[in-house]
């Protein structure tokens, strides 16, 4: 009898222990939930995919003039053709064949072209908010743009902006951080440009002007001659992969770092809304997935090319000079004041910038937790170079 009671007691204890574990596990699963979700999963789960024999042919152009980034456009078009089994083919024209770079936005909006590819900041004149999606001084890098776009409010806000102009858009490539100012003499303080003529564009143009710096927003194609002839004293244009083939280093052997004026350069594919609406659901999914694939591929491809271009610039004798911390802090404060003033004038811009700033605050603790394991080569790491 005693032995039987012991067995029952042991069994009861085991059952209680198991139930306790189960309850604790259940409580944990309820208490510890993550906010990260794939909204597409719910949408795709209820979609009944069908295909047809109907074929679509689109025309697309870009603002790259047949230059480096035109390859990203070709990559996207190839991906769409392959993924759709040829049911959607896109002919990629180079700049000027259908329209110039300055007319591209309107040419897609009015339906002359089905789609385009470009740097979003080029359309600042249409709405100040375009710049926020392209590049913000002291703002998000390429990694942050992707996280904010896919994990945060970025995609929803981009849709809202382009819808105003009768278009649908997707992130599709990032050229990385811009190189900084090419100068003939070594410079470590941005304020040393006072009295000089500088080439830059966008928000950075306005910010430098406030510091008494004379700014000329020349097209990239005119920068080399302007430097050579002394029309300008310093210039920034783009990331190393863009800048190296343009030969600025032949005239100006110094570069002022970092490229805080443009921590990254986000590109988009933008599509005429009527062309988009004509596609069946499965081809819309193909375009969206191929845009994501192009975002990942093009970003990595640009960064690899940037690393190669920087090595070539060093071989050519270019010296890289870093701005002092005091000037960086001063320019950061000036940038915030300027952007805050823009937010006061544009409600949608405020909505976008606030979303980005909220994301950066949200992400900051995890960014901080990652420091100390930056992927430097072994020799540099053990020499004490631990931080990005």
C-alpha cells in the first residue's frame, strides 16, 4: 500500500511539474512577443494565384545616361522576364532615347513610359519629401533605409507619396555613402570653404549657403571642367564608384571625409499607375519581388564597386582627410535646425522625417549593442580598431 502511494505521489509530482512547465512556457509565449511581422504572408495566404497566356510589354528608362547604374535597370528587367516566364518583358532605354533625365518623372507619370529608375532626390521640386527618401544629411545609411522600408513605415509612406503623382514605386538599389568633397588643398574643417565656390545640391546646398559658402549646383557632367577651369574650388558628386571614372582626382587630389551630406543614395523603380493596374496579381507579385531582389543585389554590387574605386583613388595619390569632431557637431546641429524648418512647412515631409527619426531611436540600442565587433581585417582588429 505504501509503495503504491509512493508511486501515485511521484506520478502526481511529475504531472504537476509538467503542467508547471507547460504553463510557464505558455505564459512566456504570451508575454514575450516580437513586433516584427511579414505583412505579405497574410496577403499571399488568402490570394488564389492564377496565370494566363496574356503577355505585357513595358518601356522603361532611367536618369543614368548609360552610365554605371544603368546595369541595375537591366538587372531588374532580366529578373522580371525570368520570374514571369516571359509574360512581362521590359525594354530598358538609356537616358535621352525617349526623354532626358529631367523629363523622366513626368514621362512615366503621363504614361509615355511604363516605368523609370532613378535617385528619388531628383524630384525635390515636385515635393520636398522626395529628398527624405533619397538621402538625408547625417541620416540613414543604406542598411537603415532597407530596415525602415521593409520593417517600418517606409514602404507605406513611399506609396503615399508616389500615389499623388499617379505612380507606384519600390526601393530598388542603394549606391551607398557619398565620398565627400574633392579639394585641391587639404581641408579638415567644412567652415574653411567660406569664400570658396563649392559644387553640391539638395538640402546640403541650402545648409552650406547658411554658413556663407558659395554653392553652384552643377550637373555631374560639368564638374570636371568646372574644377579644371577654376569655376569651382571643391565638389562632391556621388559615391566612389560613380566619381572615380569621372576623373575629379586628376585635378583635386584631396577628399574631405566623411560624406555626411549623403550617408546613402537610395534609388527607386517607379511605375505608371495605369500600367501597374493592368497587371494580374501574379505579375504584380513578380515585379515587387524582383524590386526587392534588385534592392539587395544592387546595394551589394554598388558597395563592392565603391571599395574597388577607393583603392584605385589611393593608387592615384588621392589623400583622404577627416573632418574634426567640433565641425561635425556644428554641421549636425545646423542640419537639424534646417530640416526642422522644412518640416514646419510640409506636413507630409514631417510625417516621413519623424518616422525615420523614430526608427533611428528605436534601433539605436541594438546598434550600440553591436559595437566592438566591426568586421575589420584581423591585423587591424588586434591593433585596436574595434569600432565602425
